[in-house]
C-alpha cells in the first residue's frame, strides 16, 4: 500500500512544532517552512533529521522551490487565524511544485458550509486550483480551555452566552498525533478531499462547572486585552459550531460517518484524552 513519505509544515508555532515532531516520529521526511528560522530554544528540542527552510512565505516562487527541492508530497499549513487568507500563496506554490495533498490551517471549530468564513474560502480556492485537500476539525483545543473560561484568574468559570450547546474538545497531543498517523498510514485515496472530525471529549460549556468542581457565572462580555476574542469564541459555541459534526448550512448535527468524533476510529487502539486527562486534574 502506497503512502505519503515527504511532508512540509508551514509555521512552527504551538501547533506546527508538535505536528513536526509527530511526523518525525513516523520516520518520514519533514521540512519546516519558517520566515525567521529557529530560535535557540526551539532548535535545542528540534527533531533530528527534520530540515528547516527559512523562506518568505509570501513569495510563491520561493516556496515552490522549497517544495521541489524537498520533493514534498503533502503540505500542512498551521498559519494563524489572522493569516488564513495568505494561504493562497502556499496553494499556488504547492500546485506549481506538484504537491499531492494540501491540509490548510483549520484545526478548530467546524467551518464547513460557512460561506463567509475565511477558512472555508481557502478550501474553495484549493478546489479551484485543483489540489486534493485534507481538512481537520477538532473543536476547541483542550489546553486552551482554562484561558477561555477564566478559571485560573477568577477561581470560577466565566461564560458569555447560554452555554448549553455541545462542544467538542480535543487535546493537542491527540490532534497532532492523529494528523501524523493518518497522513502517514492511510493511502492517498482515503485522504483526498476528506474532512476529519475529531473529538476527545464532548460537553456543554455549562457542564464544565461539574468537571472543574466550581461555579459557572454568566456575563455580557469578557474584559481585558483578550476580552473581545474570548467573548466572540464563547458566543460562537452557542451557535453549534463548537461541535466537529456541525452542519452550518442545515444548522444541525451531522450523523454517521460525518458525526462529531467519527474520525477517531481511524486511529485504532488510541485512547483519546478527556478534558480532565488533558489538563491533568
């Protein structure tokens, strides 16, 4: 069975670097594309054998050259939400270099069917360019949850909105491990133009009170430097998109092979972490 053997990861941040390490553990060729290279701290823990290409990711020709030099088959983009629109350059470079699969920066709530979402627009761009894609929905990254609900700062959970819609939570190690596992073990035909819906745990925001053994307080908005972003994220969970099985067009949960967590079975024998397990309490 033929599988992919050569990968490029764009972005070496909180998600990109763990994906690089997870891929390296699968004994495949990996190159990390970075605008600024590695600082001393990251270089010290960088996996042996992984290449680093310092390149202007806004220059399609330069990026294509890196892909060609490393014979890249699969590109995984982990750019920030603010930079999602810039992925058109990466897609163009991938097409030019003959890349076989492009995994855009999703790694969050469901965006499928949301025609106004920049992440969904990138998928449409990939389709138009003519490269197969793989899309990963994991809901909320569990390790970011304490910041979102303010429990460390306030000693209780602070929510905006009703908090009664189910939300998918997946740990960082489950996300990155799954991505590396399926991309290196499944044949191309089982990866191309497919959406993978992960889920380590599933609760409503209100139900977090019982998990953290604390009270839940509702407010109109969150204050502070990140308040606007946190308020927006909490309100989004009320719409249903926090579930990896959410259908934005029908405003309902998908079922069967498209249900929340349906992709978990593709990693046989793996134990998916609950919120408590991921946060070590």
